[in-house]
C-alpha cells in the first residue's frame, strides 16, 4: 500500500477548520531572553492567537527513562521563557487560519536575547566495574588504546515530525494523529504533562514515514499543539519543515569513547577500560539516556573479557537535543571494541579473524552473564565468523589486497563482529477468530513503515491455519488496540510478535476444545530477557591516492536474527541499516559553527546516502532461535547501523596503513582521508 502511494500520513488528516501552527525559534545558542514582542504578530492577518512561554509554563515535564542514574532533572520548556540553551528552541507560537499566515506572523516576532554560553554539565552517569582493571592493565603484556568520535547525525525520516489534533467539544476531548513510534506513550505523556485524564485523549499513529528513534518521544511542539487544541477548543495542525527537523528534532550519536584493551602475549583479552561521553541537549526525550547506557554496557560485545572498568556520562552542551537513533549506543560500543581489537591484532601481528576467534565466546558458554550485568542468551558466534570468512572468500581477498598493495594501491579489508540486544519488557495482542473465518489481530506494538502488519498477519495465519488475506491487523490506535510500548529497540517482532503468537495459540486451543466462534483471546506477553542478535561483516575499501575518495568495493554480512518470520523484511532491515551505517561512516555529519549555529540545515549541506552510494552487498544468515521469547526472534532492525561503521573504519585504516595511518575520524569523506594521507607526509597529494 505504501509503495503504491496509498499511505495515509499524519499531514493527510482532514480536520475541521484547523488552526495552523508556526513556532518562533531562538536564533542564538544560549542566553537570557530579555523581551519577546508579540504585538505585531497578534495584529497580522489570519492570526487567531499568539502565545509566549508564560501561557504554558504551568505544564508538566516529559518523563525520562533513567537508564543511567540522572543526577538532576533537565527542564522541559514547551516554550522557552527566560533561558535559551540551544539554537532552534521554540520561544513563541502563532496559531493562524493558514500555514502561510502563521509563518508570516511568526516572522514579525522579535526576541531580545542577551547572549551567554550555556556551558556544560554532567547530568547522568554510570560506572561498571569487575575485577581490578588497573592492576591487570599494569601487568598485561600489551595494552592498546583508541578514541572514537562519532559525528552527530540527523535521523531524517522521509516524513518529518507531524501532529494533527481534532477537538471534540461535546466531550472536551481530543483525537491526536501523531507521527510516532509509541502511540500509547504519546497518550500517557500528554495526559501527565497537560494534567488531563488519559480517557480524554485518543492517539492514532497512522502510516508513519520512518522514525529511526527520532519519533519515540514527544516534542515540545507536540505538547503545544495539543494544549492549544484544548485551550482554544479548535482543531490544530503542525508539520515540521525539513529544516525544522534538522534544527530541533533529536540528533543521534555525537558520542566520544576512549578505551584501553589489555592482552596477554597470545592475544587473549584480559581487561577493558573505557570512558564515554554522550552529548545531550537542553531537554531530554524519554530515551535520551539510552545511547550513553548502551555505549557502555555493550562494550564487552561477544568476547570473553573478565575485568572491566567502564564509565559513561551524559553531558549537556549547546547543540540542541539528542536522542536515540537506529542503534542507540550499540554502534558506538561496537566501533570502540572492534577498533581496539584491530589495533591489538596489528600490534601483536595476529590476523584480525584469528584474534577474534581466540576471544569470542563459544556456544557452550551461553547463556553468559557479562561483567556489565547483561545475559547473552544464545547462538554460535564462531559460526558467524567462520561463515563470513567462507562466503567472503577471506583468504583470497587478503591475497588480492596484498597483491594490489604491492602495486601501490591503497586498499584495505575491515572486519567487525557485532551484538544487537533487542529490548525487554512486555507487549500486548488481542486476536479474534470470527465465524466466517476472518481473523482480527490488534496489537499494542506499532509500525514506522517497516511492515509490522505483514509479519503479524503471517504469524496469525500460520498459527490459526488461515490464509494471510483473512487476517486484518490493527495497530497504533489507543481506542482500538490494547495498551503497548511501540516500535523501538528492535523489539516489535521479538516481543510484539510473541504476544500475537501466544494469543493465536490460545484461540486455536479454545477452538480445538469446541468453543463456538467468535473466539477472542487477549494477552500481555513479557519476554524472559533480551534476545541478542549478532553477526559479522567484512568490508573491502580502496582510496584514490590523488583525491582521498573512498570506494567501498564489497560488503559481506552474516547475521543470526533468531527465528525469521519474513525473510524479505529481514533483508530489508539489514540493507536499510547498512545504508544508514555507511552514511555515518562515510558522509553524514551535523555541523555547528563556533557560535552554535547549525550549518547543515538542509540536504544541500547534509550528505545523505543515496541508492547509487550503495556498494554490492553479499548477505548471509542462519537461525538459532532465542530462548528468551515465544517466537525465538532476535533483533535485526539495527544490525547494519551497528556493524557497518566499525567494519568500514577498520577497512579505511587498513587501506591507509602502509602510509602509517593508525586512526581516522568519521565521516570518512575524501577530504578526511586526503588530510590523513597528507598528515603522514607520504601521500601523493601536494
Ligand atoms: S533507535 Mo530505536 O527507534 O530504539
């Protein structure tokens, strides 16, 4: 339906004479607001109302998942009143009869701001310790260290943020169409922030045009739109422009990780020490601390590392809000550990595959508790590594690389292993088998354009023995589906799919016992723990000696995503993840100038990978069902974004290693690589 243009997105929602919203945003990165003059805007044609901070200062704050302990809560200003802590923060809002009238009036509003640097502060931190890391480091035969700085990324779903609110005067209630991954969270947060009974708020996430973590939380703009609908007793609509999303939607990554890996003389890992700093903006979205948490706890990956000392902290800055973005800390953890391992392999003169072979956990070790307190559930990590070598033709690729290198080519191979923990917790499903054989599946899980409807219909059809066309799947409407969490953290198939499976099994069992139709079963399914997808990737990359331009020649991946419901969807997730992972590795970067002004406010300035940027992919898989959920599924939605940056970084450094290059910082643009070649003094560039 989406491919044929039949989608219904939030902005397509027909409302009755809606008020259109335009926000006035801070032009500076920090300071005190002295005065905001709303008078000219109020008198502008088509304007119904103009609001400043004082009108909404009584509203509550967004809740934050304390994945790492929060030292002090951050403010959640719907409109900023006196303090500005990032460019783009909304400080006034115009409601008008048309979008253009709202925009024209907003441009008449002048804010007087006394500029000041908002400074930085640590707002949350956590430390994982196991054993005596300093003592092990001091006694180890080898210690390698590495710093990985991740560019800030703009998640950039095709559909920007959008909200449409219908006001029902008869009940003093609203229906909210929201482009979100978490419709029930939208309702509960709105109810709490606006101090309105949740029963007066119905939330519908219609088709969602991509989200990638950027739409897992409510924004100040969303809260304002719903407040305005209740306040003015009118319908209200807001759709962000692309530039507004660059400016004020959450960015991903931006973390800096430093690590030290200690090894014995045989290349066995003894201890890992790491320090992680995750940037956060002026306010925290619900999952705002997740990247700092994941970037730390997943660092041991699938390797045996007994001794650890890892600290992570979230630090405020002046570059706007950050949040989860596909991978959400997993790519950061993976880049650091896989870079450290490659450095160790080089230092000890051990083949990169061999050093991983010596340290990866074996199937007999699983389930295994990591020193960070996680439990790796199941799988065969060595099989993934060996399958990768076989399918990629590793030995021949090494020989080919060495031959070309001897001829003067700058060409390298990069290897990375990865883990992808899928979320834990619960999800719901309500399944009805009707007398005519039609099946209705309603789930609290949701879809962000990744075809949850199809896989849930398959699970129901298989379990109940009906045609897939007989199954109607309903998602993401708080009035029609049971409560749920939503589509994030690679959890929708593992947990949501398991909820559907269990409910279908209950229906089937009751039918076999002779119960008359229709039969409805409703279940709240909670998994036994996180299911850890994993895999390995090998990238071949060459660099133009004259310009530094990198070319990815090939990528081979092996993934174990547990039980697969739909191979096409799994492949789509892997390819999409790889595209975004390659985007981070090679070209994407949000840039601010010294004053905190955003320089990449459009796709003219921010490089997004296109289909023509994709290298040849060779994808392979096997399935070891996870014992952690009924379906046996593991996460796959973030696989490519987790593994690709590490593999590409390792490949680029391998390519430039003959010049003495030992570290590179993403994105690996032609300029980055040319500069690195030049800095070694051996590049052919002038
Ligand atoms: S970054 Mo995801 O939507 O948990």
